[in-house]
């Protein structure tokens, strides 16, 4: 599968028939020519995603950009329909399905028209069978991007594959249409269209979201205040994760002199000893309480003398992945320096280490207390250190 962002090389091309392998050279050419992708993300229907997309289209049109509506679903909302006025609309394809005529985006017509910017509503939509070569609208969007067409789209948080099951548990409503997370993360820009639960319910009552006959059922089921609050939190958390990842990417290019406490980031420093498993679990519990990310770092000696510990290290890596953390390895004969350097680079706010001594590390570092050195160096960076008590050789001393 392609990486989470468009700027990474895409090694497969999703299609109805499956993934088609392409060469690295072709992949690089595709990425270079690919259109820009913008997604308006919402917690639920009615927050104003389509309205925001159409408003952005009018702004771009006023600046001379060639904009066309590839597909917009107004759901009968007059304000949305009014915003379509003044924009070029590429004719939809009418598809006969089980005796009904259903509208679908005409992908080939959009490719032939080739606007600078195409508006494609409802990214998670499942195409009507027989309407085209792709099963999902997000696959259509990928074709437009590969053709160099910029795309603006919309999606609700419940349709993300990783969150759909959780949303079903929260709301009691099945989520039938889903989009892979990597497709949304591929976007150059993800913009949250936010609304408080109270404001959204008022819009529902005033008939600005669903027809009058559906309002009461919606308010007592999916649009209950507690459901909307939970969905809003999921959307905010997803966007925060995206922002955090983007920040770390920028910091890889330029590491600041001090740690920016924009959010909590936890790291655990481990050694190839069974007691490090408890250290990882403890760090994972700390991260979970703080709703923070967790990185686990293993520092090996530069001469590779620790290769005999490879099995133990691999087990620690597997445990790290099991608890949902990120595993890192580096080679350095000065573990405390390597740990603090990594923490600074990754903007770590809290380090978790073991309290007992590790003779090999003492010898490599030239003697002295490794724990004391980490605490001193981390303190100078404004990083908190948790020293976890445990049996001998539980972590770097």
C-alpha cells in the first residue's frame, strides 16, 4: 500500500481488480505529477463540510482557478444547492440499478475535462455496481490525483477504517461505507469542519440537515449529544495525530534547541533484558493515561557486540508493536547521550528508564551513573524522567 502521505512514493495503484505493481521510476513520476489533495473532515453529517468545500471553490474561482464540480451531494439542503450556482458542474452519469436511475460521478468525463481543481463530495461513497471500473469513490479520486488533477473532498470521521468499529459501538449504528486511513492521510491538507453537539442538534431541529420526517429519530439515536461529543473527540484526536506527525517531520529537518511541549510524547529506553518487558508495559500505561504517543528506543553498541542478544531485542520489538508503540534502534557507545539526543529530536516530554545498573553500559560510557547522566541531560532539555524501580538490569543505569 502507498505510504500515509502523497509526498511518499506510491508503490501500488489500487483498483477494482487489485493492486498493480509499478516500478520505482514510474512511482516517482506519478508522485511528481500527482495533483494536490485536500480533505474536509467532520464529526458527523451536517457540520458543513460540503458547504466549506463549495465556499473554497468560489474563492479559488474568484482568483482565476479552473474549478469544476465532479460530484456534490446537497441532500436537499438549500444553502448547499445555492452555493453550487456559479460553478461549472460536470454532468453526472445516470446508472440503472434495480429499476432505479441513480446518479454517479462520471470519472472519464472529469478526466477528459481535466479541470485544475475537481470537487468530489463523500470520499467514502460506494459506487453503484456497474457504474464504472472502481468500486469506491476514493479509488476514483486516486485516479484523478494520478492524472495531475487537484481534488477537494469530504469525509466523516466514522468512515475511517480504523475508527468505524469504535463508532459502531458508540452509536449502535452500522458503518457500511469505509475508507482506508492511508487515503485520508495521503491528503496534503486535512481541515476539520467543527461544530459543537448543541449547535449540530439545533441545525437538525431547524431542518437544515435531514428532512422533517427523519429529525426525531436522528435526535434520539445517532445525533444524541453523547454520541456527537464522542465523534467530535475522535475527529479532534485524529487531526491532532496528523498535526503531531507533520510537526515531527518538520523537526527532523530542523531540531529546535528546546523541547516544545505541544503535546505529551513518551519514550522508554530499554536493554535486551527480560525486565525491559515490564518497563515497556509501564510506559504504555503512562502513555495511555496521558493519551500520548509512545516510542521505545534500544541503544546497541557500535561494534555490534550485542548481537547475541538479538532474540531478546526482537521480542521487545514485538511487544512494542503489540502495545501500539513505535520501535527504534540506534548504535552508540554512549547510551545516555544517544537517549537524550533521540528525545530532543523526537520532541519527547517524558522518558521512562529502569533504576538498576547495567555494567556493560557503565564500561562503554566510561563509568558513573547512567541514570544520573540521563536525568541531568534531560532536565537541561525540560524533559521529565521516570525512574522505574525493578529487579536488577531492568533498564539503563
